[in-house]
C-alpha cells in the first residue's frame, strides 16, 4: 500500500534527517523532492500546494532551529502535515438515531460497492455487535442482488430480498419497515453503480436518498484511480449529502494520491479503507497510522489490534502452558500458528505494519510469499496425526508420501521440517528464564546470510 510514495519520501527525508542544521537552501531542495514525490503519487495539485506551503512555513520557523535534531524535527512536521491532509483522526460511523440506522452506499460501477456492503456488515456485526440487515436496490443488475445475497450468507447477516421489477424507493422502504418489525440495529442499502455524467441515474439516487433519509451516506471509491477518485467524490458530494468515504483496493494502490486528496477536495472524511478481497479486509481509516506507514515508520497500533482480534486466546494460553511444562511444540501447533498468521492477512500484511520494513531490499520482500504458508499448511495436512506429534518419524518413504499428498516436492517437505525445527528451538528458549531475550537472539540466528528471505522460501 502506497509503496512508491513511501519509498520516495523515506529516501528524501533520510537525506535531510542526517543534517546537523537546516538552512533555507536544504529545506528548499528537500521540499522540491517532496513535491515531485507527491506529483508522482497522483496527489491533487491544490493539496500539494497547501502541503508544501504548510511544511515550509513550519520548517523555517523557530521550532526547527531550536531543536536538538533539526532533521527529525522536519520529519515530525512532514508527518503532522500528512495527518492533517488526511483528516487528523478517524471519524467513526454515526449510528446515534432511532433504530434502524440506515447506511446508504453510493459510487461508480466497479468501485467495489457491493463487496464493501458485505465487509461493512461483517465489521458492524463482529466488532460493534450490531444486528445488521443488507438490501440491494440495484435493479439494473440482477447479478448484484445475487452477489449481495451470497455475501450475506457467507458472513452470517440477514438479506432482504429484492428484484429488478421493483422500484429502488419501494425496495428501501420495504427493508426499513421489515428492520423495524424485527428490531434490526442497522440497514445497509446498496445502490446501482452510477456514472456521475448520467443525469437520470443521479436524479434517481437523489430521490432515493431524500425518501430514505439515511444517517450515513457513504461514497465508495477505488483508490487506484488516484486524484480522479477525489474529483468523482466531489461530483457525488454536490448531488448527495455525503457523510464519508470508503476507499477500496488500497492494497493495490502503490501511489496514495486518493488517500491524500479526498479530504481536501470534498471536505468529507475517509471512514474506512479496503485492504484486500477477504470479507474482513476493511479497516477504520486512521490518518495518523496511514501517515506513519507512508513514512516507513510502520503501524504497530493496527498490528496490535489485529493480533488482539484474531489470535485465539485460549489456544495461545494452552500452547504457552504446554511449552512451559516442557511438553514441546509439535507440527500441529506449528500449523495453528500458520493459520493464525493467515487470518491476520498474511505475512506481507503484517510486515507492512512493522517499522523499517520499507527499507528491506526488494529481493527479500519478493521472497516473503504468502503462497509459501499455504504450501506449508498443505504439507502438514498430508501427515498422519502420529507424524505431526512425532516429526522424527518422517524419513525417506514418508517424505515421498507427504510430498505426493500435498502436491509438493521432497525438498519442500525438507524445508518445512527445517523451519519447524528452528521454531521448536525458539519455543524451547522461551520456556526457560529470560525466555523472550533468548528467543530474540534465536530469531537473529535463524536469519540466513541472505537476510529474512532465507526463512521464507528462498531456494
């Protein structure tokens, strides 16, 4: 996410943070580089102009000159301005209304609107403990109605049926009436994808919005369209009383132009950011955390929240107790760890949130391949329960059978066993005195000469 912008800014700011003192000349040079980085990231021109102006004013002010480390003070200013450009703090959904709270989703065709309805429904059900009803008023695409029905079934929320013969206003009113009778907390209304140049369709969504009067009207927009995303959001905002934006496909957006432009151009906050295809790949948008990721400083808060949310605490306690009692760490436990890592969005998603990861060489990043973890799980699944608890049994003919059963090669099985042995040693170290320090040293020792890459499938 935002790799290009992150690489450019990190490099530019690294050059200035080493300076003993800041002069107007080296600030000017750095700001020229920052401007180029923002232009390449497809950030809207008015946003760049304002951003550079603000940084320049503060950098030439007293706070930097008096600082013990002017370079770091400059970095702090850039970070604060990135946060300001994106909206200071996360703005949560406003659901403080008589039940059901109605959320209406609008957006262009192909922006990921229906998928976002499903993701938001799951978010509200699991994290906010709300009873959610979803409904589709997209009477132009029967496939969209079916897609939402399937999504609702997958995530375990109620779906209100609709058909292409009905009028959008009638569908919405029917769903809200049903939600009142059945005591639903939230109704999420999916609408047809529109092109803002299509005046008839825009009139229809205006009428629907007025009839339903939702507490939240969210504009769903594809991050990969750059500053165009901000311009489209502006056009929709002129037609609808938007309360916020959901930025989709941010995991595929190497630039970051949309995230930095939308707030300035529309005056509306980005409330959520879509970071993948899975139904739980929707995060509340925290400008401070995103700014930190852009500057290569990681996002430990989001990582900690993710661990809190996804790690099975009972399993973790049982494993800790098992290791403490010296009963060892077997392949069944190893598989559980791999599954939990997958549930957290995979290795790359976790690494993106760690500080300093942007400085890893590309050849190392390329080797951190989540497919490797899927393969490792498949290999363990091909073993018998006895082999999983007694890995020493796995020799020649057993390796051949396991490789055939998991569609892998014998060297893949060997590599997995080697990585498991390293993990086992680390777990053993953790169970003794000063466990965590020993484990950290052990992890250092696990790193092959090629850095982290050797751990993750470098052949």
